C-alpha cells in the first residue's frame, strides 16, 4: 500500500472511530483495524490508538456541550477513580503481553463488541439490590471496565454505557456524556504511561487523532439532533468487525 493510501486509510478510519465511539462504542475497531491492515504489530497498534481516544472524547464532549443543555458537572468521582485505577492496571498488561495473546484478546473483544452492538446489555434486576452491595458492585464494575479499556479499548464504550445506564442514569444522552468524560479522564494517565514506555507510533497516532477529532465533533452534534444515528453506528461496527477479524486470522 502506497503512503498516500495509508494516510487516507488512517484519516478515514479515524473519522469512523470518532463517530462510532461517540455515538455508542466499538469505534476502536476502525482505528485498530486500519493499523493492522498496514501491517503494524497489534501491540503497537493497540497503544498508538490512545492519543486519538483522548482527542475524540474531548471533541465529543465539547460538541455535545455546545449543542445541548446536558452537563457533566456532577461526575461520580468515586466511579471515575475506580475506572482510572483499573485502566492503569490494564495499560500495564497491554505493553507486557505477547502479540499472539493480544490477537486472542482482540478477537474475543471484537466478537463481544459485535454481540453487544447487536444485543445491548440491560441489568434492571440489579437496581433493587441492597444499597451498600450496589455501591460495591458499581465500584467493581467500573474497575473492570477501566481495566478492559486500559488493556485494549475495543468495545469499552459499549461496556461503559451499559454500566452507566444500569447504575447511574438511564437517559441515553446524559449516559453518553458521562461515558465520554470518564474515558477521557482515565485515558490521560494511560497515554502518559505508553508515551514514557515509547509505545506510540506518532505519525500514525496523529493521523488517527485528526480523523477522530472531526468524527467525534460531528457525532456529538448528530447525537443531539438525530434519533436514528445509532442504526448507522451499529451497521458500520458490524461490517468492520468482520473485516478486521478476517484480516487478523487469514492475512
């Protein structure tokens, strides 16, 4: 693949990543898949994706706050803390795992992400549990979700949305803003960790980040004004999941 083709692929993948991650989750399939398609080792592809994750979440939050009255001023900081601790633990494993093991993890993540896209998680029966037990369960789930995001990021938006929708707020747009805010916060220390460990391919990361900024900003606007945008997110995620899995296992 020629350089201009790789550049175009990364920019387009970045836009799609920003759109899908802001609307729901699993957009990382596009950025990770694009890097795999240009033969970047999966461990480096996984870590080089993180600057774009920060940019897209910032852009999505900025866009949504400009076009709606939704607010993240009352963040559940205990849940943010548990997510961040989990993310740092996941980031440690992300740079110390073999390519072969990460391929297996990525495959399971993609299949799970595709499943969650088509069949969203709902846990209404948990809302009536004992209050102290419910709080500890929330801490555990946010730690696990953060760990997963720090490790591989694919589908973490869907997981975070499911947990927030079941334990924090059922209102979709508010839950989405909280999701973006929490992922934005824990991505800062994990990205710094990857930078210090020289695990970022900066040319690739910057091209993806540019696309992700644009995609997230557009998606933030459409979330506010368009009620059917989730359909296209699901369709794109399903198609690219299948394409990426074929690339990983057969090419």
